[in-house]
């Protein structure tokens, strides 16, 4: 309300809101590096019930709220908005990337595994070779954390198929093979 956002409609006025003007205003704030104002406005709209916005608007709102929270130095608070954006639409690469990073940083490997697998399932062909290698490397690390050395080995090998010079994948593969008791390999 302070930033010019209307209060959440109640009662009979609970129709879906037109989010186009809000998007334009928030995008303009972000482009002009007015992140605190964008953060306040996004937070205000996030308090409204999701049923008052279209699905694509909810995904956009929560993804941008997560992005802004990270940009203003609150990555621990960004987890929840990314989760809200991921749940109804687990395909958006602009949600998958930062959400996977946060899950890995929070040491939540089971959830990170799902998000990384979604990245590969929906975006493998669109990822650049370095990005694909990074996904496979992270996938290998997640499998290691989950105690699945065979799957970790497969992920590290996939990373090395993309580029045989990735030191992290090579180190991970050597570690997994050594832990499996197969030093000859």
C-alpha cells in the first residue's frame, strides 16, 4: 500500500487481478537497481492469496522475489519464494538454477536431486556445454552425499564426456572409484 500497491481484494471483489502493470513497474524498478522498493512491492503482492493471480503471474512473482532477495543479500529467505515458483511449474530454468544452488548450499540433497534432474529432463539440449558439465558435477556430488556411489560415478562420467578437462568431475570420479575399492579403474 505504501508503494502504491492496492490492498488485497476481499469478498466479492476476489476476481483474478491483471498483473501486467505490476510486472512492468517491478521490472522497471529492478532495471533501475531500485531493489529495496522492488522487494517491498513483491513482498506485498506475495501476501495476497495465490488464487487471486494467474499461475504464470505467481511463478513470475515468486521467482523475482527470490532473485531480489538474493540480490539484496538474503539468500536464506529466497528459498521459500523459489519453492513457491517451483511447485506449480517445475520446468522454468530461471527458477531451477537458483533453487538448485540454494538447496545445495542448505545441504538438502534429496530436494536438490529433484531440481537438478528437472534441469536435465527439460533443458539438457538447451544448456551450454559448461552449464551441462556443472549440472552433472553437482549431480555427482548430490549422489555422493546420498550414499549412491554408482550413480555419482555415472554423473561424473557424463560430465567428463562433455569435456575431459573438468578437474572437479575428474576429482569426483577418482574419489568415487577409490571409495568403491576399484583402484585399477
